[in-house]
C-alpha cells in the first residue's frame, strides 16, 4: 500500500502534459512524507475507529491496544538509542504467562491480529530448544515513532504482567544502563 500512495503522490504532482510519460522514480522526500502520513493515519485509526471496525472489540479494548502499541513503540525506541544487546527489536515474545494474564492479554492480541496490527510467528525459543510465539507489530506503526523497520529482526522478551500493565498505560520497565565495565583480558582483578 505505501507504494501505491507514493506513486499516486508523484502522479498527482505531474502536469496534464506529463501524465503520459512513465514514472521512473519516486523522490526520497515523497517516500518519507507518505510513510510518515500513513503511519500517523494508522495510529489515528487505532485511536478513533478500531472499536467500531473489529467485531467484539470494545472501546476499552481499543484503548488498551492503543496504549500497548504506544508503550511498545517507546520501548523499542529506548532500546534502539541505548547500547544494549539486541537493541534493534521490533518484535516481542511473552514470558511468565499465567492463566490470569492469558485471560487478560490474549484477547487483546487476537483483536490486534484481526485488525492486522499484529502478526503471530512461531520460532525457536531462547531456551530448551522449544518453540514460542513471536508477536510482530505492523511495521507501518513505526515510521511516525522514529523507528526504521529495515534490518531490525531481534525480539524483546516481555513479561506478561508488563504487557498487561502497558495495555493499561504503564511504560515497560527499562534499564537505562548503557555501559558495563567488563574489564580487559589482561586487567588485574579487583
């Protein structure tokens, strides 16, 4: 869809005489403007129309989904700006899922999936060679949040209680520690 809107922006800017000529390129400023605009429109749609667009989505569910993605965007941006292992995450998995949190969080994730705001993937877990579900937010959410979606394949492991808290407006916990004094190979021990 972004390509359609980019092409349309270039085509609409042509004079009537130029419209018969092929479009051979789309300037980067138009690409950037369209991505920013489409990203903002998606956020606006979540905030104002999600509940009326998706079956069995209440106003409260829509508000929680908006807050969850808003807090995810903040977390992903903080991770990107800090020197941390795997900082370029735009996907997440959920750990410490209890029956209580499953009943609270899973319905929101399924609504977001039906709204094409979230995609589910299955992949190897980080421990015990098992498989786990990865949650990949729609990448059109991120341009307006200053996140570059190209080349970011890491995932953040989030606790279920933190996902639920984020859906209720609380920021994800994040350590601002940017450096760890590891010492050199030949440094004397303290």
